[in-house]
């Protein structure tokens, strides 16, 4: 799995303007507490990071789109679980006391159901929790990662999940 992620990381270092998603191929309306996304472009796709505003806020949502044809050329076909596990390995590498569990209920992302994984871990002395899923779209892998402080996640996650359920793909 680590080698697979390193391959994807290498692809992301080779930025190519012609391969990027010029406009996010989705419409996501988050609560007003979130800033506009920060876009990171790579050879294999784009990542949109939404951060909560306000002092001490730890809530974030990351939406990564990887073009299937580029990923397939480098790694072969991935199912939703394999795709998610690659990203969970990277989260694990950045957290102490990391724990992950697949949930029985799939995540609803714009009407598409995909396996979801809940995780927790400590980073810089803060206990964090998150949810990650990988949705297989026609031309891309769509990875959503939601992270928050374990003390505020129960309050913040439901509203964000509603936004994720209502996401529209272009």
C-alpha cells in the first residue's frame, strides 16, 4: 500500500495544466463557517481543502479527485476499499495512537453509496477523529476526508454530512 501511495504522490509532483480539473466537477455547499477551498493541482487530479474559520477550529474537509485513467496506468484498477486504505495509511503515518474501523453503513455522497471508514488518532497533542470514503465516479476516484477535534466532531459532522449527501456531480 505504501508503494502505491508513493506512486500516486510521485504523479502529483508532476503537475500538468492540461490534466487538471479546471472547475471542480462537483458542487458542494458547506456551512458558512467554511472558507472557500484551497486547490492543489497535480498530474493525476486535484485536491480541494475546505477549512473552518474561527480561532481554534480544527474542522476540515478534503475532496480529492484522481483521474482513473492516470491511476490505472500506474497502479491498476482500485475498488473503493483499496482506494480508501491508501489514504488511511497516510493519515495513520501522521497520527499517534491511530485506530480505524470500517462502518457497516455506507456513506451517502451525492446519492452514491460508498464504504466509509472512521478513524481516531492524536496529532500535536490533540485527539482527532475523522471519516474517509472513496467514491468511484465514471472518470475519477473521489476521496472525501472529514476531520475534526474529537470533542467537537459530534456537533460539527452532522451538518457537513448533510452537505456531502447533497453534493452534485457535474
